[in-house]
């Protein structure tokens, strides 16, 4: 296990469902001092939209925010610069970081596919070590494959004998997720109790999606939620569910965070990502792969017992295991 006593880290990560805080806490528990910069600092619906589709338009604003935050931190040297995605980091800013902290090791971890963030590949040259959650990207670019992780609260042993939900989903309603859930809902037996929390940033996003996405033409506003759930609320729903539904982005090959949370908590998983069969923890007794165009869960899957996975395999996909591999241990 890598230790960080006496080490200072500059950490750039999106404020996504609080995962950045969990990473910071893990580094701090190992003695490190962490300064955080928000990837995608314009964290409101219009800002997110511009950042996603025209990132260069926000780079000047983001640069000012980053330089101001660095000035506030007042640090003369860092041992590590760890970046998650780096969606709004400009070449100008990265060049300045390398000049200001020549002794630092620069590490990039991609927890999104390059196909969804094409401009990021322009910045790869600024990093000493690059890892990706996506096996296709790892092969294509020649970088290290390191899947995502589960945080400590998902490593607890849940001894529920009764559940509020047979199947649940909590996530952003991107790509074809609404369409997949609609199709699956019509296939579920009446006795199955399902809970869906489809999040959108604002009502106007719903109307744009309904206009542009054929799979949402018949959707209704009240089928969506416009406030993100806290991590504790997500955890409560998770604990109350027999199984969890995972719908990966059609352009992503890597496994989502939800996949590893079910692994850590010994929960069953229903997923659209067929690539999961190539991983060492795959067991059809625990994981049902469904066709996103014609989703159907095998009879009896949701009510059958979970088959335990070897502790050494489960541990590798913990946050602690992720951090060790990201830093090359």
C-alpha cells in the first residue's frame, strides 16, 4: 500500500456524486495533504452543456478559476498532480503546472471514454502516467487499464432478509437510458417492485431531450427528477434493493462505478455492458447481462441467492486498491 506522509498532492476531479471527497479522504488517511481543483468548474446546466460540446469556449474562464485557486493555496511545490478526466484543463494551464512544479509526477486517470471527451487526448503529452477505465481506450492508446472502484460504505455486509425493491436504478438520464428502462419496465413481471430515479439537470433539458431523442418522444416530465440525490440517499436505496440496474453509455466499454459498488456489497447486478463477462469477478449467478434494445431479465435471477466472490478479487476493486494501482503500486 502506498503511503503519502510528507507528500502534497494537487488533485483535479469533477464534483460528481461526492466521489472526489472519498478519494481525498483515502489519500489523507495515508498521510497526504490534498489541494483540490474542480474539473468542470461551471457546474450548472448551461455551463455543463457548453463544457461538454464546446470546451474551448470555457477554457479561459476555467483558467482564471484555476490560477486564482492555486494562488489561494499558495503552495510552492507538489509531489503529485492527479487528474481525473481533466475535461476543462487547457494546454496553457497544464504547461504552467509543469513549469511551476517540475518535480511533480503528473498522473491522468480517465473515468470516461475518450470517444466522449475527444479533445482530452490533445493533453496526454503533459502526463507521466495515464490510466483508463475503458479497455478499448487502454489498448488503442497503449495506456494502463484500471477499472473503477467502490467506496468504503459499499464494503459493509448487508444482512437484509427483506427489501423495499427488487431492482433499482439511480443515475443521469443520458443517452438511451430512459428508453432502456421503459422497455425493461414493460418486461418485468407484475410481482417485481422496481424503483427508478432518472436525473436531469433542469426541466428545459427534458424538453430538449424529448425533442431530439426518439426514445424519449413519449416521455413525461414527472418521470424525471431534477435534484441530484446525496450519496447517503443513493446508499439507502442501494441497501434497500435486491439487485441494481446498470446502463452503460453506448460508446463506453468500461464498467461503471455502480458495477463495483454491487461487487463490494455482494449485491446482484443487471447490466447492459456485455464486456463485464471478461472480468475476473463475473459470475452469471450474480450478474445478468441484458440487451439494451430488448431487455429481459432471466426468470428467477432476482430471487436467487448471491454467489460469494473471492475476497482477494473483491479487495482489488476497492478504493484503496484503485489508489494503489493509479500510483503504480
